[in-house]
């Protein structure tokens, strides 16, 4: 079962939150925001709020909507989730002069993000497309772990058993993230931590992708040494339980 509020947090911070990485990784995405200076805020009633800032050829996301130039309000988590699945078209409450950015570059960015996250198998045969797609999926999954740990009832139960400390999640030769656990909540930091209490590392991008797509059994991969785990094993074990919930929400 999916919880609409948890899904809204995932859709904002994990899915739309992947746009900054898309702009860093993909030349066409970078070209779409070249010379643009605008900030787009998403305000969900009884749910998440965050702003995407575009400027100097880069994009970043920050919590809150206090500094946004364009504000997109949503009356419920369900309505915001409808934006992501294409059934809801939002109306800005401010920033109408910037509407061209929403209907032009921003829509093209989200279309391109969808192309990478819901990839055509034939497209994945291109090594560069495969690298960008798998890296974006890694960041989405890392952030989704944190949002599920903090908002989903099943995830919160697993998080209640996690000791304070940082877990490193990484792909050998690829991206890394820190899952910072404190007071049974998780914050995802999308870079390798200098120090960590536990770790989970996929042997390469191909193995990570096979796991993400559900084509490889995670327990078997650990047994074969294709996924390395170590450190505080109970921390890894509970994070793995939360990871199982990611597939439910991102399916």
C-alpha cells in the first residue's frame, strides 16, 4: 500500500529533486537552462514544500517556498502526485510572467527526466544513456529511502531501530550518497561521506541497474559478493528493509 503523503515527499524531493543531477549529467538538459534565472516553488498543503533554483547554468533544490519567483500550490498530496503522473495541471499563484519557463524549458526538463527514469530498453544499449539513467536512478532511490524512513509507517518502524550514524551507499566507480541517521530519521546527502558507520556498495553500474530493475535477487547478490556490506550490520539491515519499500512507491 502506498501512502499519498509519503509519495508526495518522494515525488518532490526524490523525483523532481533529481533535476539538478539531470542538468549536471545531460548536455541537452544543461542547454535547456542555459542563461535562465528563475526559481520554481512547489507548495503542497499538509505536505512537502521545496523550490528549484535555476541560474548560472545550474540547478539546485532547497526546502521551502519563501524565495520562489513562481509558486505552484497544490490543495492536497493527491493533487501534487497527479502532477507527476500527468493527470493534474497546476495553476501558478504567483510568477505569471515566468509562465513561459514552465511551459517550455521546465516541461522539456521533466520530459527528459522521465525518459531517463523510465527508459526504453533499446536506449539503455547506449553506454552514455545507460550511465546517466542509472546514476539518476541511484540518486532517486537514495532520496526515496530517506523520505520513506521519515514518513511511511512501515519505513518509520524500520528507522526506529536504526542507531545514529552515517551509512554509505555507493556504486563502485560511480555515484555515492550518505544516509545520515539521527534520532531515527534519515537525511540523504548526495555525495560520499568522509566517515561512516556502515556501507553498502554495488560492484558496478551494471549490477546496480539489474538490482534497481528487479532483475537480480539482492540476497543472492550479497552472497556472491556482488554487493558488499559492512560495518554496523543492523543499520544496513534496517536500511535494506526501507529499500524494499522504495520499489512499492516507485513502481
